[in-house]
C-alpha cells in the first residue's frame, strides 16, 4: 500500500507468494478495506495487512492506494484480478473434490443458474435431492452470465442457451415457454390490452441496462427498447415481484405462472417466445458420483418443469 516501502525490481524478494496472500488480496479488492477483508476471511486486520505487504514486497510494486472511499486497487492490481480469481476457483474446486469420499454421494456441489431459475425453480428440486443424499452440501451461484465450467466456476450449470465451449457434457432439456402476464389486481383497475398495439398504453416491466436480452430471437421481432418499460430492472426476480405487486405487465415462464392463481395471461395467442434449457457439466466430472447423481436428478426434474 502507499505507506509500505516497496523494493525496486533489483531488490531481493520472497519467491513464494502463496494462495493465502492472494486470497487476502481478493478480499481487500472486494471489500475496499483491510477490516472488511478481515471480517470476510475470519482473520485479524493486521494479518490481512501483512499479507498485502508481503505481496507488494514480493512483486516490487504497490497494489493499493488510499482514497476517501478506502483502498483502491492500482492498475497492476486490476490486471492481476483475473488470474487471482482463477486461483480462487481452482481452490474452491479442490476443496469440493476433496470433500467427497470416493464412490459415495457426499461432499459439496456447486450449481450455477440464472436468477429466475435459481430462485423460483431450483430450491424445491435441490431440497428433494438433499433428502435422498443428506451427505451433500449445495452451493447455488445465481447469475445471468454463463459460468465458465472449464475454469471450474461450478460443477453443474443450467443455461438458457446452447453452450459453445468444448470439453463439456451438455444435455438439451427442452424449451421453456414465456408469455405476458398481469396480476388480477392490476387487471381489475386497468383492464387488459385488446391487441399488441394497445400494449403501449400499459406500463410494461422489463430490463434496465441489460438490453442485450431484447435481441433474443424470440423477442427481437417485437422491437422493444429500454424506454418502452415503465419498470426497469435487470433482476428477473424483481420484475416478477413487481408484476405480482400489480405494477404492470411483464414476462413470466408459463410453468411458473401456472401455479400463480392471480396471474392473468395477456395476449396469450399473440405474444410469446421460448428459451432453450441446457444442463451442462465438465466432461471430467461425469464419473464423480455426487455430480453424476445431481446431473441426472436435475435433468429429470427440469424436463418435467419445461414440459408442464
């Protein structure tokens, strides 16, 4: 850090910059302070400070500067982030692998899924799996980006588009249909649009900054833009809850809407599209008992979901 003496490139420096130092480095970047990193890692603040100092001495460069908002990573620190994050993913994968006994369905499993799928669909599916295999712990990573299974960010991923990476085992589960819905309270107050053109007279619920979602083949024909939405949010679940609160008209998976008695279909015969659902794992994981069992369990349950 800026108060630390950092030797020049010709100074002697320790050659072993172990993972514990980089773990503290990542925590400081993420929290913006030594104290925040210490809390996150369960260490003392002086310990984290020593780790950062060892890294700076070993690299011969400053990694953080102080600002009004805490510790700010330097340009070098920012350039080191991808490799440090790859180390973190490898360390987590090592622990997950080591946590399972050979031949037993036990240990830790990390599943990556979209926010909508992970919040509203997977909990009951994963609960049923846990009942069958109580020796398994589940980590659920929610993100609308595609987790990199080649970097072992997750053991299994549920993706809403065909995976493009090689060295993956991918199974097409099916297509989940999506339509427009409004809560019955909204319909009582404002009625329903009679045709597609009349949709513009109603508040629509949709994306904020993630406008790329509007280029999906099923959506692009409607020529929607960010400004068309009266409620803008990049959280699918927040959109779902805004619709449930009666804000306006939004999109929803048909299987989810089917169990919501207060959701009223909007222009069901005119507006609708679908997303592919893929289940993916790294090919090296197919013989790991807990991963294979969960893969097959998810395949069965998600097939029932998209087919409902």
